[in-house]
C-alpha cells in the first residue's frame, strides 16, 4: 500500500472545511478511500474524527450535510448509511452471533477456574429485573455480576459504558463490565477515560479489559 500519496491529507487535518484550508472533494475522496484500503469499508462518523487523513465529522456535516450525503455525492460504492435497512440488520445479526460466541467461550473459561455451581448465565436480579451475562455466587447471598461487551475503539467504549450504567445503576452488587475481543484498547486508556468522566462511575462498577479481569479473578473470589 502506497501511503505516501496520502501524506498531503495529514497536513489538512488541523484545518476545517469552509476555512482557509478548505478540503477539496478530491482530497475527501482520497481520505475515505484510504480508510477503505485499511479497513475494507468506509468509516462511520466517530471513526472520521479519529482518522488523521480526514477532517472532523462536524466539518463534513457543516459543508455537505453529513457523511452519508458526502459519500452519495462522491458516488462511493457499498452501503452509504450504516443505520438503515439491510445494512443495519446485517450488522445487528453479526453482533448477536459474536456476543453468543463471546459468552460461550467466557463461560468455559469461568467454569475451568470456578466451581460450575457458582456460575449462573443470564441471571435476572431483582428488584429491577436486571438481566446479566453472568452472576457468580460467593459465600452466602453475596455475588458479582459480569457483563461482556465489545467496542471498536475507545470512543465507542465510552458510549457503551453510558448505556450499561443505566442498566446497572440500581444494583448494589459489584459489577464488572469486561471488554472482550479487542486487545488494542489497553486498561490504561480505559482508566483514563473513566477518570475523566463528567459523572464518576459508581464505586461498585468496574470497567476492565478481558486480560485485566482474568488477572484479578482468582483473588477476587478468594479461590485457590
């Protein structure tokens, strides 16, 4: 892949559409095409902001009415709007199948380290009818909640956590929100993001990478 031909786009990243450093349609096309070469698809709005070869999604919104309108104007092939029709259904179906695979794999990991009788899948906590991925019983009536999730990037992770907090905000059990299948996002990045939240995480809710969670699991349960 010849990346040198895209270096001129990096120089424009600090500029905005409509300013003295206006992005031409040709450069926008090149930036979108470069993302496609790297990922096999065109970017979504949050990915545009993080890609150093494109302007901000807000700038594209201001000048062209958004990323969907821009891609239509440029005549780029493939699904234009990721939020509609068959594209959305396909993405949702893939996500469901992936989540089922994650859960099955994680279940086998848990029961290889914890007595199976302690591990309950899809337990509903009451009051509140809170549906969990896993609930692990400790001594007596105590226990911990494990919720698995996947995030493409740290920005996407922040949005997912906001949604999950609404689900678990009313429970007093320790809740471990565990990022799976993305080793690119490091625990330090997550810790920094959670530290800088406008509203702090409840003290009983933790956000961990899969690696970090597995490191603390045995000590967490005081199991040998």
